C-alpha cells in the first residue's frame, strides 16, 4: 500500500528539513504544503528528496493546507494518508503504529491520542485542562462520542476510502473537531492509539493559545450555517 505524509507548514523553514527527512523513513512520499509562509519554508521544501512541494499564495490556515495536501496525495495514488505537523511535536517513528490497523483492514481512520497512557513531553497543565474541556464541548455540541479521548488530535492516518469521503471545510484550527465529527458520523471504522506529543518553548509559543478555544468554537458555529 502506497503511503503519503501530508505536512502543512507555516514559517517552518528552520525545522522543516529535519522533520521531513525523518518522516520520509516511514512513507513512500511526502506532500508538503507551504501555507503562505514569509520565510524559506517553500524553498526548503522543494529541496527535500521525495517531497512534492505545494504553496498557498496566502496564509489560509492549517485545515486548508491539509485539504490541499490530501487531495494532491489522492491524485498521486496514495492508499494511506498521514497528517503530521511540521514543527516536530509529532514523532514520525510512531507512523507505523498509526497505520498498522489500516494495513490489516481493522480500521479506516486512526487518531493519535495524548490521553491513552502515553505521557506527552512538556505539556502545560493549562493545555491539558483546555483539552479536557474541549472533549466535553465536542460531545455536547458536536455529538462526538465521549470515548474519543483526544478532542484536537492532529496526528492521524486514513485509508483512501476515508480520505475521499471526509469532506472537511474548516480552513483554520477547527478542522480537527470537524474531522472527528465527520469520521464518527460516517460509518467509517475508527480507533485511537496512544502517541507522545513533544512540546517545547518554540512550539508552545507558536501553537494554540488558551483564547484560541473560543475561536475554534466560533469557527464551528459559523461553519454549521454555511
């Protein structure tokens, strides 16, 4: 089965090459989408062996970059698509864990979870609290099953059937919740596996802030009326 990694990137020129080269050890090819970066991200991406580099002229958001990359991976014949971040928070060595049940035809979509016993590295207590609250919101407002332990899982794998069926449209941060909602309502077989997320000062400074939870809620509400 041909496996593709889709990596959305925004101003990740300094970290991108190391992350992509590590990811390349576990996939057949990489689709890297530069989401309107202002640094050397696109130039760096084009120079990485085995990588198809695409670029948004404007910064549209991580969800939009993932959709662009997923559509390209399908057109290039991918049987399994991995979504993985460019900042090094996700460990590429865990890709085989995400894809195993898909390869064995036991699942269509597999989500990496920070809450199944694998302790994340450097996760602030505030982040953990917000994620617990987000789980409750997802269950009450979006109908996502409570057994889904990670409400904002961005490290995921899906087979071709699932990738073609999951038509997510949230361009920005709310795409995680939207994908969870679409998958759990679709009849697709899904499961979670424990993964270790690696936080550090740089990724925390660039990542989601506590106030972003309100933005995600707003994006989901607006999206529901479109």
